[in-house]
């Protein structure tokens, strides 16, 4: 029996789920609100872990292609003191494939492959429990029915309310993102500062991280502790949908020249916030091209729900974590594992049992990572910058 299956969201979780299902000769409808794959910038770089994201790609039959695209050298990490002193300078071995980096756009294109995604299909509501299946309402006024609807639609999921009343809450940390292009030719000193991977500087309740992407593109992230009503000049277009993450969907509503933000006012505010830090570090902000403010939100650490037949969640929709390099990895592995479970379920009763068992496994693993990342964020943006350095020493290979 072929089940009618839909996944809402064309990010890493949803596409991995669809790609693994397709590998098992099962059809799936992918509903994505973006009108096209290139409708907005795809975001920054992701490090895919051997036992998580890379395992998911292996299940999708894409590991070889990933290794051809990924950048093992991107695992490099340098930590500076606020005065510019190098505190740590870790570089991977040439054969180190533990956490290679890949641009989010490259990963998206790899996962898309032959998938038939329905672009511009925005879901407004999901209603389980009907006699014919789960009813999906779309923004264009249409509705469709499926045996299983998988919510992989991120922090502010439209599918989540069908199974859970939980909503994300602010962590107390806000991130402001900017970027530099053609860094090797335009800003060679900053290119050397960032190196092949990332450079991070930790101060009192604030941090600055720069991360190399492919093609000479560098993403810069300023993190600081602040309530949502502080630093309003850093955002002229704030709203509850502005979820911040280094490794989840990135929208760029506040681009330079859009008329919606005074770029120089934002730059001045950030430079004041990091006043006294080394000049080369501040140059990452001085040369930033655009700024987007992203308050960091999370779901409750032990987010679970009473199983609802025909509906489940993946990734940020299920367990929104702080941006510490785990979220996309977990989401992809969950997508692959759920797809395998669904493909092995021949009948309607088997499908529901498979989804229920998957949720139990997902909750246990995600709960562990939620506790780890919540504690990690507390240490990375801390009153004591030594906590960030100690955390690096604990998790970085020797």
C-alpha cells in the first residue's frame, strides 16, 4: 500500500526525509512556501557531523557527492582574546572528516536532486482526525488530504499546533548577522584573520564570530545578552518570526539599500557595543555589508507531545535548539530515520505505529542535545569569557 505523505518545509530536514523516501521508491509531496529555490539567500555554512548529518546523507545515497563538495579545512577554529591575542588555533588533519563544512545552498541543491518540490505552497493550518486523513489548508485557499503530514517548517511551524501548544521563547541572547564578500581580494587582512574556517572572540556577555563560506564569502555574527526591547536601533523590522540561528533558515529582510534599516546606525550601535576590542576584530563589523537582527529562540528542553495519528514534526519544528552546530544535523538524521520507518510500514496501522516509535526515539535524543546546547549557550555568552574557552577545550579534538 502506498501512503499519501506530505512534508511541509523544504529545508534540510524536509528534503532529507523526501530524498530517503524516494530512494525507497515512495512518493512524497514537498510543500515549500518559498516561490523558488533561489527566492532568498540560502544562508551560511553548515558543519555536518559523522554520526548525524553525514549518516543521514549516507542513508540518502549522497555521501560521496557531499564529500566532493564539502570543505574539511573549514573545521579550523581560532579563538582570540578581545585584545587580539590568539588563545587557540586549532586546525584539522588533512584526512579529518569529522565535521566538514558545506554551504547551505550547496547542501540544498544536493538534496533537491530529482525531487519534485511544490514551490510557493504556504501551509496555514493542519487538521488531523478527519475520516479521509489529515487535512492541509493552504494560503491559496485550497486544501489537500494526506495519510501523514510531517512538519519540517522551522521555528514558527504551522504544523506544530496540530500536536503541541508549545511556542518558542527568547533565550536572552540576540544575534546580529552581517557579511563580507570577496574577502580574499577586498579585505586580505580579514581573510587571514578568519583563516580557512572560523574565528571567535568572547567578551563579557557578548561574542563575535566570523565564519568562512565558499567563494570568498564570510558570515559575521555578533551575539550579546539583551532583552527583546533593548537595542531597538539594531532592528527596524522586528517580529516574532525573526528566528535567529547559525544553522537554520536565514531570511534577509534587512538588507542594505532596502530602505528598512539605517545600516550606518546599526554599525555604530554594534561598534559601541564592542567598544575597546581589537581593531582587526572590529573591522569585521566596519566592513559588514548588511545587518539582520535575530533574537535567539528555543522550545522547552524536554518538548514532547501526545501522539496524534497522521501528524509529526522534525527539526526546529520539534525541538528548536540554540545555534551550536547541532540543529541541522539532528534534523537531517531525523528526516532520514523517519523516512526509513515509513518505508517499512506496509499498512495504515503499521504507519501510525512506526511514527509513534520514531517520535519516542527522537524525543530522547533531542532532549539530550537540547540540554547540552542550552548549557553551551550559557557558557559561550557568559559574564566570564573563560567559560567559552573552557568549553572549546572540552569539545575540540586534541
